[in-house]
C-alpha cells in the first residue's frame, strides 16, 4: 500500500478515536507541525502520523497489513484447492452427464455473481461478499483485535461507497483463481483420460436439448469452440465412445465454462480494479 494512502488511513483512524474519546495530548506535536511550511491538510496528516507512532497505532497498522497479506495468500491457496476439487468432483463419474456437469462447474459461480452484483449496488459499504468478510475475520485473528476495531471502520469510512470496487476486485480475483485452477485440472484430465458424455432428461425433448446446446455454445463458437453437430447431440442421449464425439463435447464444455465462468470473473476483476 502506498505511504500516502496509509497516512490518510491513519489520519481517519485518529479522527474517529478523538471523535469518540476526546483529543490526544498533542501540544508538543502541534508545535512541531506548525513550523513546517505546508498545507493545512498535510499538517493534519502529519500530526496524525506522529500521534500514531506515539500510541502504537502506526505499528498496529503495519501488523494489520501484514495479517491481511498473509490471510490473502491463505485464501489464494484455498481458492486453488477449491478449483481443483471442483473439477475432480465434476469428472468423478464416467460417462459424464453434460448438463449436470455444467451446473456443477458454473452453478455456485453464477449464484454468487448475482448476489455480488445486487449487493454491491444495494449495500455499497461492504458489497455483501462472504469471502471478504471471511478475509477480514482471518485478518483480525492474525492481529490485535482492539486495533483492528479502530482501523477497519476508519478504512471503510475513508473511502465510503468506493470501497465496493476494492471488495469486488478481491472477490472476483478469488473466483478467477478458483475457475482458473478448475480449468487447468479439466484440461489435464481431458488430455490424459477417456471420458464419454451423455445428457439425460425426463421432461425435455431431444429438440429442446439441441436448442439449449446451440444457445449456450453460440458465444463460445465465436472464439473457436465448436458446437457439436445436431446428430451428435441427439445420439448423445446415450454415451458414445467415438473419439471425435468425445472431443466435440469436451471442447463445447470447456468453451462454455471459459466464456460464462472464467471470462466473466476476469472482466469483473479488471473493471473493479480500474475503478478502485
């Protein structure tokens, strides 16, 4: 984090503490600050930084940032594990039920994406992200609880509604890692094992499955992921072992997963990062 941002964060924290508990004993610090030829805002920030070094808040901020960085790495590692587990569980059965596999790969991602989009505009302070709440909880466990209670609200108040872009960046980064890990495992498994694909339905007709397959595959087909032929789709009501059929379905499944999963999260991460 840039030194300027850290100083502003310290100044906001001092402001909240003095608002609740009264002013610090700052006569000596005020005399030192007044003689410096700079703007009023800079003098206020300098006073806050000097006060924070006296009362331990400066060191607490450094410890909190270290705890956040450590917990961030922990969540990145867990995201990689989650993504790999998602891919292994999806391909745990052979033959693979295509639409059940697709729901397993994209269902939770799409649900959480919808929740994040709604909450980030309805609840602008914290974006409604469960992963980020877990991240902050873990950061508290790694640092001093008392100082966190002072620093975290100050950080949130400092940026107000704009903090939703930071939370959106972090959340979508986690999901990008999860889906990237799943994609790598999917490609590895498809490249080293034989999988057969089938679709099963009680209520839908084969024509409906064909239309749905074309709808989902239309956008991925624009970037090179081909849609299986109608005859292949119709015959895949029962698993077929022909190599070109297995390959066609694997490519379709990867294309849909990349376009409606990984690409969406990556674009959301970039947009949030730019706005932040």
